[in-house]
């Protein structure tokens, strides 16, 4: 049987020090606090406290004569006794509701990290809507970053209930302002935020000078008519708030002009940026499962499944925050739409021509289905367009070269097509461009070597193309190709690409080498500012079809079921 020797040794050492402390054996320093004298061991104090370690290593008088005095205005004798009991005897029960604040303050002064963490854990275990603001202020006062961060997360997740507590009215302007600009507030609607601001301002006329800033942080176009009128009346009744009236009136006018409706629908605070992957690959087919990765929660969630097996070689894009998937491998051609506002899939009119391994992009309200291949025609030149408003297909034109296994991006009103395979599976160098306004296509440039099964996306008015050998290339609007970076030990296909906070993310993929892993479940992130490449700690779920990935905003309400 294996034993936890490291743990057993730690317990044995602590037990020994506890006994020697109780008996006064081997003690070599005296700590004087509020008239009490505590006989301690220098080496033990150095191990538990950066404060004592710095003192005893400094050559100061205390390190030489073995006598240390602690100001009783900072730490009382009984409190220091509790601290020593915690460390010498492992008594975590010394932390109570009565002394937790004093212990946390003392631990911060003495730089005792373990006790700081224990006190923080104690407060987090007691955290409720009633005391959240009080704990937030305490954490801020004591510069307890972990406690502040966790308490702030609790408040953002429970803002509706927390903002109704009496303690909310005592919250600081800086803390409230910081919360109101956050996208992370979990609220039913923006009325909750507007009402909380009115309550906070109404608590004291001294706060009226903050009104313009706070109302500016409320997403007024999502506030209901009722609360907008209430807010306008509140500002009209107090002359010091009159400067906020134009802001309120402008929101009413804007929403009327642009038909925002009643405004009680979802606000951006109810959404998260989600990376959606489509399909789970098993030995015989692709299961129609759909999953989404929350960058904020660092978790995969199960979403509404596809109504059919998507087959292989399908294409995915977004349009107006909905996801579209098209394909035609192993069955008749199809086009499906994921309505993100409702977490449901619906069938659209089938593609005009059956195709797979094609590209699909969106510009305004139109989808462009480009190239691909089918059994009868081989590589396709045709470009079809689908209008998402009137749900109709039409012929758009042709590529200069029929290609499949391609990648594509959109820059303004131009579509770029990178490499691919042509007739007879010829590997292509060419970069083709479609001008949507002129309805023309052309070959504008070429790669130095053939490019196929690449992945591409547009970032900051440039196209980034990731090759199967790990090369990351930038393609400018004129077709010029510039190397960006190389992902080491990368030899994959069927991988996915996305972006997040100025970083490129490469997801999973497969390898054709039998001696290798076969499939990958890693997430590689490349910082586009400094080129640094790292492996993210999170993984893909088993069997994920990473190549069918796309990023949208989703309601948090749909992120309820973790991926299995």
C-alpha cells in the first residue's frame, strides 16, 4: 500500500513543534503582545510568516536579542494566541464570526498566507446576499484580492437579490460603477439595474453628482418604457439631476426611431461569447450533437442537437448571430439554421446544387456557398447565394477555378478563397477573390506551395490562414502573403480555428499517421500581439468535430447542461 509520506512528515513535524511550543522546549525568541509573552521558535515563525522572516534575517535588534514587541493597537494578546494555536496546533476552529475580521487583518499585517486563505474561505462560506457588500468592502480595505474577486463574482451572479438588500445602499460609488459597466451581471432584464441606481442615488442627495456616470452605465435602450418614465420623473423632481434628462430622452427617442420595442427583452448582460462545435465523430458516422464552450466559465455545454446527421465536409458560418450549416455528403443537400435566440434548429430550403467540402460565408443578410465537390461534377466552380430574409436561393456566378477542401474569409464586401483541390484532385496554390458588389471573381495571388484543408478567419482587416503543417500566414487585401508564426510539432487536418481577445485559437484535429494519436483534444492559443503559443488547460469533449466551429453570443439561460 502506498503512503502519503509527504503528508505524514508534515503532520509529524507540526505535531513536534506543537508539543515543544506547549512545553516551552527549544524556544529561542519571545513575542510580547499586550503584556503577554509568547515563547516561540524563530525557524517556525520564519516558515509561517514573511514578516518574521524579513525581521530575523535583517540583523535588526529583534533578530539578535530574541525579543519582539508587537503593537497591541494592531494585534491583541488573545488574537496572537489564536494565531499561534492555528499554526502550532493546526486548530482551524479558532476562526469564528467574532474574530475573523481581526484575524484576517492581523494575518495581512504579519504576511501569513495560510491564515489569510483560511479567513477568506471562512468569509466565502458565509457569503450571502445580505452580507456580500460588507464583505466586498472588507476585502477591499484589507487588499484581500482573492476574497474581493470571489465576492465580486458572487455579486455579479446574484445582483438582482443583492441590490435589494439594505447593505447595497451603503455600497461605494467606485464598486457600484465598476459593477454596472460589467457584461457579467446576471439579471432578468435591465430594469433591475435601472431601479438599483435610482435606489442608490435616492438614499442621499450627496450622491446626485454621480448620477450622470451611473445612468450612463445603464443600458438604457434595454430598459422598459415604465422604468424609463420613472427614471425621467426621478430626474425631473430633483434639479441637481436635470443634466441626466437629455440622456433619458435620447434613449426613448432612439428606441422609437430604431424600433427597439418595449426593451424588456434580453440585454447584452444576459449573453456570453460561446464557441460552438458541431458534430461528434464516432466510428460509423457523425452524431448530430452540438456543444458550446463558454470562455467566461471555461466549460463545455450541451446545446440543441441537429435534426440530422450532418455527414462529412459540411460548412458552417454565422449570419446575424445565427449559425448556418450546409452540406450534401451521403444524402440530399441541406441547409440548417440555428436560431440562437431560441436554441432551436430549423430546416431551410435545400441548396440548389449538392456539394461538400465547400466554403460558406455571410455578408449582410446573404449566405454565399462557394465551390466544393460532388460525385457527378468533381470540383465545382459555382457560387450560390441564399437570402436569410426571404429564404430564397439564387445563382451568383462562378469561381475562376473549381476547388474544394478550401478555406475562406470576408473582408468588407470581398470574399477570399484559399487554395484547395481542383479537378483530378490537383492541389492548388491560387488565392481567389470574389467582389460581391461587382459580382466578379478573379485570381489575385498565389501561395508559394499548394495549400489544401487549411482553416482561415479574418481579424483586424486581415485574413489569417492556418495550414496543416502549423504555418500561420497573413493574407492582405491585395493578396500579399506574410508569414506570422509556426505552431511547433503540428501536422493535422480537420482542426478548427477561432479567435478570442486578440488571440488565435486552434482546436483539435486529426492526423493521418497511424503511429500517432489519431485525434487531438487540445486547444492551442496564439497571442497575436507577441506571437506566444500555449496549450490551454481546457480540452475538447470526446469525439468533437473541431473543424465545424463558430463563435456567437448566446443567452446564459441556454448554458444549463454540461457536455457529457
